[in-house]
C-alpha cells in the first residue's frame, strides 16, 4: 500500500496517531501530539502537548516527554539502562520542553542505585547516534553532537556543548557553558566555562566563544581569564593557587561559580591545565 492509498492517521482530541503506530492503553497524550508511522509508546508514558514522534520511535517506561519535543526516526527514550544490577524497578526518564532528539539516539531511564531518573532539560539538541546513559542529568540548552556518548551518572550544566564522538566517563561533571572538543575522552570534571580537548582530554582554556554567545561582556570575560590564569597557569601547588584565586577574584560571580564547582563533591576529580615542565598531573 503506497502513501497515496494508505489510510489517514487516527485523530482523537487533536492527537494524530498513524495507523501503524502502537500506543499502549494508559499512555497520556497531550493536545496536538503527533505520533508517526511505526512508533511504539508504552503504558506509563506521558507526552506533552504539541510533541511529535516522527517515525519508528520507541518510548517506554515511566517517561515524561515535554511539550514541543521532537523525536526523530529510530531514537529510543526511556528503555531499561545498560546496568546488570537493574531489576526492572519503575525508574524514570524526563525530556524537557522543545528538545530535539535526532536519529538513532538512545536515552535510558535511571536506576535505584543512582538518582532514579535520567533528565534532559529544555531546548536541548541531541544529534544523531548520541547516547545518554542511566541517571545522567543534562541542563537546558545543551548541545550534544553526533556520536557523543556518556556513561551513567554524568551531569552536564546549562548551555554546555559536547563535540562529536566525545566520550564522557561515568560520574563526570561538566560545568555550565563548557565546551568539550570532538573525539575527546573526558575522564574527570570540567569547570564551568572551560574548554577541553584531546585523548585524554586536557583543559585548553576558557570557552570564550560560548561566553560571548551567552551575552557576557568584555570586562567579565577578561576578569574570568585573569582568574583562570591564576588558578591553572601558575606553577604553585594547586591548593595554593586555589586560595589565591579565591582571595583575589572570589567576589566575582562567574569566578565564584567555578570555585563552588571545584568545592563540590566529585567522584572523578578535576581536569586541570597542563603546565609545561611542571610535574603536577592534569587531573586529581
């Protein structure tokens, strides 16, 4: 049967469901939801108004899809985590409003040994074949480029950009507006506004382009650069550099955000800038 003779999609209360789609009883669909050909929606799924499943999409588990979200062909959302300890517990997955999840992306629900929920914020873009593992938390306006993958329990702040084919180790924290270069292996935490690249990733500097795009002015960026040089480019012991940065620049809101990030509990330590000729390791 070709497209010209195929039956029209079922329309109920403003909802469009293609005849080939399977929507389980119990699923909640908001006004204006569109479910395309060969999609599968589980019984505990909630889909917000105006969201669109283009085709061949699978959404399962206790999953909440926000308003205006677009799920592209062959992506899967809310399926069980790739964790051998998972035993079918009713953990959750949440996708924020207007986020786009492109082809072949995989976003798994959380685990009871973690936060119990995997979250992707609003206005994010997950490009093709990206993987968001169990218990990850992505903020708003995050961009994850093609083939980037993350282990479980990764935390990514608002406006961060993850380059193509980057691999982020489990439990790593990525700060707000940070930039992860393509094909980078990220084994430790990345400060807010930082830019890392390489295998294994090193802290190359600040994400100045990202700061400008976010509307920070020249004075703010220059002050942040001064603090960065004090913290990461001097040859003193890191704890001494941290104390000096706190004393000189701690009143600045952006610097204070970086210091608070460093002070917060960490499973993986911190990626630091390489000081040529200095024996101190990049991460720790």
